[in-house]
């Protein structure tokens, strides 16, 4: 039994990643590192500003801070290992590291789907029910929705990832990807994976299709409410409150839909790696830029926080 267990669970996995294109690895290392730094700084700033500025102590920025923390965690679970593999000839990850990576990436990916749907409901309440907004989106509900997002994602990850981890791999340890993801681990299995695939499709429906449906319904009601606003200024303000979230949803779901609608041809797998690189590295860096560049409240809070800290530091120096 020990021999079977040892064969079924390799000590290390080989992440082939972009090794088929070695000339690209140095360029990709620089690009990935740049986006990772931007992602950590940008999302960190949003979390800090949302906490420090009392004007941003609203449901919208509470959920935005959750999204920023999620993006930081998601990209950190993947990028350091990717950078190590791009930098040197060693392309391996330990069995334990691989398991942790696909547990976390599955958890945070599912959580983001639900969290984006929750944020769309918040925007629906703000625009379609403005007089009742503070009553509807009270702090207890916001906290409950955020916890439901995180716990829901954790639950599906525990079930799906555990079922995947139990699959015998029979010594197969070469992963044609740059990180450990549930579908690519399932491809290494030497037994029938019908049950795992059924669970994955069911989880995809619950955590991808349903949240996307709720987002579309929310924005359908929002669009109808905006069209009823008579003044151009009123329509512009309503549009500005939603435009950042729409852009983030479009980036996130657009990359996922494009990835899974790829035709079954020889180049589609390589294209899938670059699309995965987009939603794991680029999107978490773009999200804070979208919210800061398109949101006057965040820009104002950022300026206020910077000036307050600078003036406070200057005052202390002057007293010395």
C-alpha cells in the first residue's frame, strides 16, 4: 500500500509553463514582476485608503477592500512560484506546494465570482432603491454577504480540491501549465475522473454561471432605471457609480469565457496559458487602476490621505 501511495503522489511536479518558448521567459519575468508590484501596491493602497478615510466607510468600498485583498492573495498564491520558474532552469514545485496552490486558487476564484455578484447587488440598491439604500445595505448584511462569499468559495474549494487530491496519478508529474490548477491535475489521473468532472461542472454552474446571471439581472434593472433619469447630469453620475465595476466584471468574466470557448485545436492550449496569465497576473493589477482612475471619490480620498500624512510629518519635523 505504501508503494502505491508513493507512486500515486509524486514528491514534486514539473511545471512546464512557457519552457517551450525559452526566449520569452526573460521578457515574461520582467512583465510578470512589474504587474505583480503594481498589483500589490495598488490593491494595498485601496485597502489602506478605504480604512483610513471615513468618507469611504460605505458598503461599496467595504466590498472593494475585500476585492483588493482577494486579488492580492490570489496573485501572491501564483506569481512568486511563476517568477522562480521563469528565472531559472528549475521548473518544479513540491507536491505540498502544488496542493496548497490549487486549494487557494480555487477558493479565491470562486469567492471573486460571488463577491462581484454581491457588488452588483450593492450598485442595484444604490441606483434603483436610493431612498432605502442605507436600510437595505446595513452593516450586518454587508458583513454577512462578504462572509458568504469567502465561506462559499472555501467550501467548493475544499470539496473539489479534496476530490482531486484523492485521484491516483500513477507517477505522472509533468503539468503543462505555469501553476497547479484543478483541471490540469485531473488530466494526470490514471483512473476515471467522471465524478470529479461532474462536481467541477456543478460548482462552475453555482459559482460562475449563477453569479454572472445575477450580475446581468442587476445591471438590466440599473440600465432601465438610468434611462428613466431625465437629466443628463443625473445619468452621468449614475453611470460613473457603476462603470468601474462593469469594467472589472468584463475583464474577469471576459477572460474566463474566452478561455473556455477556445476551439479544440493544437494552439488553443498555448493560448490558454496566456489567457490564464492575463486573469492571474494582469487583471489583479488593472482592478485598482480602474477604480482609482475612474473614481473621483477614491482619488480625492487618496489625495487627502497623502496630504494629511505629508502635512503631519512636516509639522512634526518643524516642531523638532
